[in-house]
């Protein structure tokens, strides 16, 4: 039996999903087209276009007013 130290799968086969903050689609995190971190939170995207759009104005998509 092969040992896999620290690589235990605790998902029980469940798919972990997130909502793309740009278009609202549900995204399987393991198959996301991209991800980005903003203010300590990771966001997952259905396409590279949604990721690029988010990165231009992330505060707009998470409801935080932008201040210059």
C-alpha cells in the first residue's frame, strides 16, 4: 500500500463550488478558468474574460466602494 503523507482527500467526492463574482455562474473550483485573490479572499472564475474584468475593478464586483 502506497503512503501519501499529508495528501488525504477530505472532500468525500463532493465538488467544491464558488460563484463567479462577475457573471454569477457557479464554478467548480477544481476546474475554474482562473482565480484571483483580493483583500485576503480567493475568487474563482468561469472564464479568463471574467477574471480579467474582475481584476480591472475588483471592488465593483464585491460591493466595496473604490477610493482613490
